[in-house]
């Protein structure tokens, strides 16, 4: 192999390593966001459940409005 070919291969390898590190950082940040959003969804679900349990039951839900 010629010297230039080695340089080209090393250059490509360096670019691939850099790209791999960038992709790893992006995936790590995305996973952190996913975990944060899952916690947020869980807390919203829990809050809605607690609000629905605390709300009085609507006994007039099946009644027709007076204009019928």
C-alpha cells in the first residue's frame, strides 16, 4: 500500500470515530429526554386519576337536557 492510501484510510477512520461519538452523544441525550418525558407522563396520569377520584360523581349524566 502506498503512503497516501494509509493516510486516506486513517482520515476516514478518524471521521468515522468522530461521527460515532457524536451519534452516541445524541442517543444519550434522547434517552435522557425519553426518561424525563416518561416520568412526566406518569405524574400526569397519576394526577388525572387523583382528580377523577376526588371529583363528585355526575348523577345527571344520562338525563336529557330540558329542551328535549
